[in-house]
C-alpha cells in the first residue's frame, strides 16, 4: 500500500464516522496533503498547514466545498508540495516512541498534581 501513497498527489478522506483513522496517519507519513471532513477531531490530526478541512453542515455544502478544495489543490502544485512537507513532519507526532513520551509526560503531570 505504501507505493500507492507515494504515487498519489493528494489524499482525500471523506469518512463521517472515523475519529482518528490510521489511513490519515499513513497519508501524513507519505507526505501527502490531505482534504478531510472537519469534524470528530480530525483537525487536531491534520492542522491547516497539512491540508484542507471541509466543514460539515449540509450535504450540498459539503459536496460543493469538497469539490472546491479538490480543484484548489489540483491546480496548485506549490501548495501540494508545501502541505506535503508539513504532513511528513506532522506524522512524526504519531510515532510510537513519541506517543510513549507524551503518555509519560501526562502521567508525571497528573502525579505532580496530586496533594
């Protein structure tokens, strides 16, 4: 599957049910800019420098905004390159070693807050 990510110019994630999908982390790691539905916390995974979040209000609005985001990214190679580089950096936050460090930091913070 890695070859498919590397052959792509853009990753579009339109799920309305998944809150922290592995495929988004894989796309980030492949250095792809991401267009996603801006709900369920995905904007925390994909900051603005890595992609475009499409607000979810009405089906018509989502379809129109999604089409506009795709056209924008299709016509702007510089933005795709810039966002792709940012995506590769963002993916580092999801390494297991980084997750362990963050969990350890949070646990120490909680323990320090104890009376």
